[in-house]
C-alpha cells in the first residue's frame, strides 16, 4: 500500500524542495524592514532581524527556530532517548546561536525529536489528534503573532554558512569519475590507482574558503584564481609562469556535516598529553554522527592543478573557493530514498578464471558495511552565461548513487588512525559522475580534457568556464507517497581574476566608512556585582555580544568589580570605559550606557528598545521607576528602602497588569510587554527582584507578573 503524503496547513507546492517530509536546517537573517510591516506592534524578536540565527525551511518559508524556542514550542521533547539528554538540551540557547554547531553537537535522538516536533507543528490534522504516529500540535497555527514574526518568505532571507567549519576533507569516491580522470591522464589500463578500491581516497581542504550559495535574490560570487601555470604542457622542465587560470572548472559533489559527540579516547585515563586524543569511529557509530547533507561545488583550477599536484596532490588549485548549499538535509529525510549504489556491492574477492583478472577486493573488516548503499538523489548542473541572464542550460544530470564509497565509510576511514572529528566538520564526496556522458560531474570530463565542445542553449560553446558564467547545482528526491525532498540551489558566478600584485584602489577612506565595531573598541566595565545597575549593563553587553574587560580582568559573574575612583571621582556605578577610535571615553549610569549601546550597535545582537513609540515609552517608564535611587545594602534607612522597593515593584506590577489587559489578544511572548525577547524593562526587573529578596521582601503577593517574567528571563542565555 502506497503511504499517504503528509499535508500541511500552509501551502506547499508539489515542486517545492522543502516539503513536510524534508525539514532541513540552516542559518538565516532577515531584512530589518520586516519588523515595521508586521501586524503585531508589541512582539519583539529576541534577536535583531539582521542577526543570523538557526532556522528551518518549510514550503516557501524560512522558519525562525529561535522564536519557536522562545515561545516554548520546542520544549518537552518526547522522542529523546533519556531524561539526561532532555535535561541537557536547551533549545532557547541552542537555536539563538549564529551557527548550527551547538545543535550538531547534540545526539541523533535530539535531532530526530526536534524534526518530529517541527513536523507536528506544521502538519494538518485529518480530524484526529495523530497523523502517521505524530501528535498534531496546533500552537503555532493558532498563534498569528508568532507566525507573523517567525515565518519569512525564502525569497527575502539571507542564508549564511550553516556551521562554523573546523576542518574540511574532500574525498574521491565516485568510481566513474576516478576512472574517467584516470583514462585521460594514465590510459584505460591504469585508470584506477592500485589503492583506490581498498579505501576511500581523500585529502584535507581549506575551510576558510567555503562560502554559502546565493540567497535573497542575489547570486554568490567567486573569483577566478591566479597562480603558477606550466609554460610547456609537454615539457615541465621549462618551468612555470604566473597568470590567471585558463581552465576553470566546477565539481559536482555532495558533502555531509559531522555531528554528535567527538570521538574522544575514553581509555586515556592516565592524564596522557594531549588529553583529548581520538579513537576510531565504527560503522554503527558513524551512522549516528552524520548530521546532514549539502550540495557542493568544489571549484577547480585545472591548469594550476596540473603543474602543482605532483607529488602531494592539489593545493592552490583547490583552496580558493568552495560553494555549498545553505540548507542541511538530514539523513532522516533521505532515508525513504535509500537505494543501491551504482556498484551494487563491493567485490567478492578471489580470481576470475574467465577474465584472468582479480575481481574487486572485499573491503577490510572495519569498512565492510552490511547495509552498504546510498540515496537516490538526482543531481543537476546548469550554466547561465552573464550575456544571457535567466537562460540556464542543463549540462549534467547525475545521481548520488554513483558513489563507490559511502559517507559512513568515508567517516570511518577518516578516523581509523584516531583522528578526532568534531561537530561542524565537513566531508565531501568528490566529483559525482555516472557512466553516461551527460552524467559527468565536471567540465574536465564533459569536454574530455578540452577535446569536445559543450554547447549551451543559444549556440554558445564551452570547454571550461568563462568569466561571468554562473554554475547552478540542484539536488532532489522524488518518490510516490513522499513529499519532494530537495537541497535548494548551490550557485555562484565567476568573476574575472584580479591582477597581481593586488591593487586595492578603494583602500583610501576606510576610516570614514568604519562600522561601530571598528569605531568603538576596548570596552572595560567598572562596577560591582552587588549593584543591580551594574548587572543591567552586563546583560545589555551580552545582548549585543560585546566582549569587555573588568577592572581586575575577572568575569563579573565571579568577582566583585572594583571601580576606578581616580577616573570616576563621584563613584558613579557602573561606568563603561572604551575607545572611540583613538579617544578614551567614559559613560556612567546604567540607562545612558544601555541607550548608547542600543543606538551605536543597532544591527548587532538583540534589541532592547521596541520600535513602536508607545511600547517604547512604557518600557522606559518601567525602567525609570525601577532605577530610582534605592540602595538595599544596610544602613539606618533600610526600613524605608525596603518599603520604597515594595512600592516600586507594586507600581510596575500595576502598569504591566493594565498593559496586558488592554492588549490581551496580542501578547504572544512571555516578557514584560508581551514580546518574544527581553526589553529594557526586563533587564531592569530581574536585578531588582534579586535585590528585593536580599531585603527579605515576600514577592509572591506583591508581583506575580514580575515573577513570571523573571522565570522567562532566567531561561534566556543573556541573563546567565
């Protein structure tokens, strides 16, 4: 019986890559102007829209996971394997990060549970409470303000690298590709090197030059490299010359991100240095260490490569640019498309008497996979010349099943020596080519080393890539009963080479175009952790992600900060000292400091001041009341200070109660003014509640709303 395709309450076109059966993960930022166009004036995102954060893609929307987490929709995951894993997974922290690394570091059970929850949130009920074993969760569907803020058209978002990539390895695992290249350079009889069928061949790449594909309607760009070129193709003794690459090429690949806990050697119990040494990963473990897959174009300079690759392989010919698609497709989404590889199996060993040749060798035991296979992922490559915008010519149609060595085997072999593999590491398949000419995954093969013409629509001819050519790669899975599972695009356009030595003609005038992070530097905070005003500034600096020093160089969460009475003779606390370019500046008092940070760094981190002028006025009203002079630490006037604190908290409780009652249907968030993230009011409330407890005030009867707000703030990483 053919399974029934999952249906969502949002419209998902049949040809959309991001069906409900996909649920990929990525990192996005949004246009700032989106805030002013939303219908809910009080719903303030935790992060400023232009700050990258973790997302998923469903239909034509990018969905902000950090907002879903802040709204509590990713709490209490039921599919995790143990309570320990549930207690150590904090979605508000994990999904507010600018990369997926923290999520990648979780176990596979967490990945599965989050993916299932997202499906539950978007699946359409068929009249019951469950669909295909998943409980229908209507909290997002029924919360219009949250939907307005968390769902953004994919056409408007900017996609970023999904992870901070520590290490990158490129394999050479398509037998068809390796055979083609071998025939071109060594002849048919010696096409494959003797070791190729015994292990996955690979080399270490350069993670600093990995870039995301274009997004928000903008094409990504890479630049044609310059390097050393062999003067005489037939006589290497004539040496080389310097110049731009003439044989620019793409390579159609699929790469996977490593996840899970690093493979530390737990037997290292004798304080051996280094303490974090690795151990081999087994095949069973490898299947739970693959977080997900992306498309990759590993750009190649073939003429530079020819001169440099002997004896250690490619170097500068491969380190200048690698483009990946921004959405990471999980193994869970690809599992319904499991299939045999083009090799079907990996050798039976022995000698074939009929052919007189040895058959393919059986892999060594550590590489012998009883579940050997791949995924049926269609892969295409198109070229769009700059002279014909919008006119794409498909020049390649391949498939991920054209792989001899699988991704699990690649990961296992990579670690066989004890190499440590970490969450966020990237490993690529190598060029994926099929047996037929139309399935060759590089211009080197399609033009057969420049001996054939590759004809584009309109009559243009290519042997290798020209300046202005855009290379557009796509990958997708289709199967009856399943929604389409696609990768989106992996695309970039080739810019002309820069002359050498590089002449930066725009170097002058940089200082006049400096951003706030270049203008304001060397922040130092003076104050005391006993001061609620100092703690407010600590929170505001955390919101903006600004690094700062304390007077004695210790963390404000651990040590009392000592104010500099020479520079601050009035002993105003706190004071923030920093450099404005070359000029030393100091600001005292918490509210002026926070206003300075908000005005100077509008596009960095979160934002504590709402856009709506009325809400902003109410936020400042609460802050002014709470910051009225009250010193809760001893003295003969402690009784009056305690009573004053009670009155201030009661007054703020009444203000918030009245505010909530007037916009009750429009308060989707848990913070002071119904926002998804803290405002200046919340930043002032939490330290004051702490001080009230120091004074021995019983808060439950005075300010229950403020206590609920404090609880929401304590779950937020800014308040930690």
